[in-house]
């Protein structure tokens, strides 16, 4: 099972206070996390992350230095010069940024993880290590 990484810090009250009053707190309050599905099949796991309207260039998937799966999505509206024939009365498209880390199961082959974006879904294939490739438990002789 994949689990989001949770911040474990004894100074949670200080962090909550600082996070709330940081410069980008307002943008984070308006941000929502994308929906995530996790499926399991005979080959491994498949994560599906809802990214409607997001191009693959704005998605990043990698393994961090702790071995966790990190997903980052950036959506930015580029302001182009528009003809002045019409103007917006209300405009809600804007920049948003999402980043989440997930603890991977031990049986995931981290070297063979792949990802693609198709029809508004970021699909991440997390293949399992085959049983014959898994490390065998053994006793080590002490000299």
C-alpha cells in the first residue's frame, strides 16, 4: 500500500503557525490536491492521479533521497498579449502547484517505474520485483 509521507516534527505548533503566516499561505489554502487512485494487479501497482488540462511537461515524478515516490504538478496560466476585442469579467485560471511524497512498498522495483499522461490522468506504473529476484533471507556467519 502506498502512504503519503507525513511530517513528523515535535514543533508542530510552531510549524503550523509559520506555515499559516508564510507568504504563500493564501495560495495553498485555495489549492486542492488531485484525486489519486491506486490499483494492484499481477504485475504490481498503478497510481492514477487526476491532472485534467495539465500537459506532461508540467508533471514530475521521481524517487527522492529517502526512496519515496515524489509527484509534483505545476499548472500555470501564461498571460499572453490578447486582442482587446474582449476582456474578462472574472478570471479564475491561475498558477497552482502540488507536491506529495509517497512511501513505496518494499516489493516495488524502483528501477522500472514508468509514468505517462493520457486523457487528463497521470498514470504511474510501479512494477513489483519478481519473487525470484527478491533478496533471500539468510544467516550470516560471525567470525
